[in-house]
């Protein structure tokens, strides 16, 4: 069997697979670690090679097992490196795009808050008080009416007027 592993056409059985694994695993792992600089990734690569070898054992016609395995680890490692760099580029693009979008949104939110505050401050005194009590303090119309000694209808009027002013200020009709 020993000679079989190198020069003749190899039939892979449970026994020969175990022999191949024991004989070449360290060497393949060493190559993969050297290329990837990551032991976990190297283990995965070598495991994938042996898994593929076992799964395709019936259809493979290997004449030189050592050459086949070394070529497999080389190709699988290069594929891993290529995929890793592609993933990293995509990750960087997403990270940068998200960061830029987030910063843009933060600026827009800040500008919108400033504009809303400016519009609220420009409201008549009673209207401004009613609106702030409703929206900023979360008071009900009934509570506002009771506190300011006005009718609930007056509270509704002031809130409606404030919202209309904000709408016109934020979304002017052209």
C-alpha cells in the first residue's frame, strides 16, 4: 500500500484514507498556515481538502497522491486568500458607506431639529406654550386646558395652528 500512495492509480478505502491523512496532514497544514497566517483557517482548508477527497473517492483517478494533495492545498489556499480579500473589500465598503450615511443623517437630524426649534420659537406665546406642553411634556389636551385655564377647544386650536406653521415652514408649497 505504501508504494501505491505515490506512483500507481490509488483506490481510496477507509484504511488508505487514514494513511493519507496521517502521512500528509501536517505537511498540508504547514503550507496552509504559512500562506494564510491563521491556524484555524489553515485547519479548515486542510479539512476541506480531505473531506472532498473522501466524498469524491469513487470518481477520482489519482496517480500521484502527494502531488494531488499539495496541488489541492495550494489551490484551496489561494482561493481562500482571494475570497478573504474580496470579503474584506466588501466589508470596508459597507463600513465606510454606513459611516458616511450615518454622519450625513446626523447632520440632517441636527439641521431639522434646529429648524423645528426655530419655528416653534417663532409661534405666538400662548400657541408656543400649548404646543410645548403637548409635544415636549406629553400632557393631554385636558391637562393643558386645566393648567392654562382655557378650553380644550382652544388647546386643539393652538396645537393645530402650531402644526400648520411647522408644516408650512418645513415643507413650503412652491
